[in-house]
C-alpha cells in the first residue's frame, strides 16, 4: 500500500507521470467520470480549509466516487480526545482512501502507520503540503512548458509556510533550478532547508529583503501570506504581515512571461489590481489543484492487476 505524506515519497518520474495523467484528464474529463464508481474518499480535516478540502471532494466526485468526512476537529471525535491512530483504524472500514489535514506535524504519518487504506497528507502544521506542491508543479509545467532551468522566487512567510517548504524540496530535484528567497529576517527559510536540501545538493539560491530588486530575474514568483495561526503572539504577526505586498507598480519590474502564483487564501499580500494581469495565474493554479488530485486518487487506488490500469497510468 502506498501513501503520500511528503513530496519525497514520489520520485521525479512518478511526479512527471502524475502531471501527464492530470494533463490527460484536463483534455478529456469525461473519459474519467466513472472510473472510481463505488469508491469512497474520507476527508479528515482537523483545521480549516476551503480549496484543499473542496478540491479533494470535487476530484473524487468528478471520478464518479463519493465522499464522507468532517471539516473541523470540533465536529469529530477528536473533540472527545480520540487519537489519530484510532480514528484512521475506524475510517479504514468505511472508505477506500483518506485525505488528512492536521495542525500537528507528523499526524498524517501516524495515520499512515495505522491505516488499511492509502493516506494523503493534505497539510500538517508548518511541515508539508505535498498535494499543493503537485498543484504547483502541474501549474508551472503547463504554463512554462518545463520544470527545469527555472528561477523560482518565494516571497513572504518562508519560515512557517509549508507550501514553500514542499515546493523547494520538490523543485530542488530538477536540473538547473535556482531559488530567490524574499522575506524579513524573522521569516527566513528554516536552516534545515538551507543545509539539507539546498547546500547539500549545491543548488544556487540567494536571500533578500528587496522584492523589486530581484523581480527581473524570476521565471516564477510564488507569493505566500503571513499566517496568523502560526504565530505565538499577535504583535509579531501585525508587525510582519504587510511587509511584502505585490501590486501593479511592482509588476512593472517583472518579465513579460513571469508567473505569479499563490497557494491561497490571499489576504492582502497581492493587490486585487494584479488579478487582471495575464501573468497572475493563482486562480488557474487552484483549478489545476482539482485535476492533480484526481490523478493522485486514481494512481493510489489503482490495482496492478486491474484492467483499469491502462486508464490511469
């Protein structure tokens, strides 16, 4: 049985296969509309989510399957003190596959250790968000035509932003990728990413506090919000939340074909005036999230001896 807990669980070959499958689904969604008939997806979301939870649900419904689950810990037995291990043991009897979001890092891994069905990490604390990363890779691949030899700028909360951590881990495996990290001192990327991922592989990167200065270098600008829920005190959040705001004036420094991406939700780090810029692709990015999750669900549910294999691989 396979799970998806971290982007590292997938080889670049597997990532490329998922992207290719998602592309086939985009081109011919009706060909996949009944392929998961009779299958159930459980969505176990212990913290708030809109796009991730609904895109998982839309993905399964579009495949002809059904969905059950909860959208907050308060509406589950976690409110009574039930452990993740016990919850997944029970859910394994009700569903065929599970997507879990949890505020504690490592919770989906614990679930996978006790599960009889595939577990997909839909975000755990500030750690990993592998399906958002797959969404990002699909977006870049379809709109830039490649995943190698790109300069990726990551701006905002790089310390707590699990989407950035997952993206760096994934993109670092492609040839010729370079990173530019734009953040205040307090929200710089964690030391382990610098040493274990970038430095160890000899990947080129630089850190700066000046967004305008580096805009002309970027193929992709990945904006993130400063996350109130990750801060221990309100004062630090208020002090840092508005340091980097992308607006039409700053976009003048960017290349004509640079992509502006954002995992959403947006607060005010991207001005709404940027939405009409053809380089702003964050809403298209959200749409692609549904298709890559369709591809992932199909892949995890596929049986090597099942004749449907030809449709999903």
